[in-house]
C-alpha cells in the first residue's frame, strides 16, 4: 500500500487511487473552475464526491471534448458551464459499462417547455456521446429523435460541427455569437411553425 494513503479511510483511498490512475481530473482545469466560480449550485458535486454512481471516466472525456468546442474567454464561460452540467447529469445516470450503441437508450431532456432545443445541453450531450464513440451520423440518426422543425436542423448542424471539433478536423471553436445565433434560429423557426 502507498504510504501516503495509510491513514486515510477506505473511501478516500479509493478516490485517490482513481485520481492517480486517471490523471485527467476535469475539476483541476482553470477554465472549468473559472466557469463554475460563484455557480457551484448548478452542479451536483455531492453525487460525484460519493464515488458510487456515475461514469466518471466518460465525464472526464466529455469535459475534454467540451473544452475543445468553446473559445477560451470569459464570454463563453456560461455556455461551457451549462454544457458541463448537462454532461454531468447524463454521466451520473450512466453505468460504467456504457458504450456507443446503448448511449442513446438513456433519456435526455434537450428541449425546454416550449419544445425549443436547448443548445448548450445538446452540445453537452454530443460531448458525452462522442466520448462513448458515437460519430455525427449516429448523433443525427439516434440523438436527434424527438426534435422537429428548426430545432432538428440546428441540432444536425451542431452534431456535424461538434464531431469535426472533437476529432480536431476543424480549428475553429464556438464563440458567444455562434451560440446566440443558434438560439435565435431555433426560436425564430419554431415561432413560424
């Protein structure tokens, strides 16, 4: 046994071993801590600290994907925070044995009460699905079920863009203007229906 862990309770020992094994802790990133500063209530930290539920490896990969999607400045921190919260909510409900074929079996609420797509939540959902191994074709075929009208068109565009960004096929990232443009397209198109 490691001498550093000798005096700790077993649950803390397991958490430190897991942290050493997977050195990609999403909470030690400067952008993530800046995004959640003064907004810690939006995240269910208590559930992650228990360590008994959720797929934490998948969540760490999803956060890495999300950091590739958003521009590194303070204007996109709120969007990054909402996407990480969505990814966290999904990853807490996933077992450790999740893979790309059964990720779409878990229910996700991606629309608001008016049926409009919540863009940041859909980007977080894309990040989790990409961490499982799904690509843009899978996201368009399976991940966009239940969407219609302009929400479906915007979701398809986001799925294609995010897939390119996750795989480093594009150098661009989403800015605040891009996210707001998607939101305007969704609201304008759904008001026309």
